[in-house]
């Protein structure tokens, strides 16, 4: 059980850490973007989603080639 929890918690914490470092450096529309959804997306997606599934989600939402989509796919594709 500890291994399963670590397999979810560690990628989540790493994703949140990357989100904290990257959010301030990204040029986003500050009126329509906030840190809360950004860090949740960056934290949850590597911990519960496989890379091909995430790529499909990003492509369907048409955000694969945006800065957020590129950062997300770069972090998951290790």
C-alpha cells in the first residue's frame, strides 16, 4: 500500500513543484488563468495519467501546442 501511495504522491508533488517554478515564467493570459487549476493539472496529470492518454486529452482540448501543453507533455515524457 505504501508503494502505491508513493507512486501517486511523488509524481503529484513533483508536478506541483514544477508548476510553482514554471507558472511565473509562462506568458499566460492573466485574466483567464489562475494558479489553482494550473497546479492541479500539473500535479494530477503525471500521477494518474499515462503519457499516451495525456497526449490525447491535450490534443482533443487543442492545448497540446500551447506552453501549458508542452510543459505538461515534457514533464510526463521522462
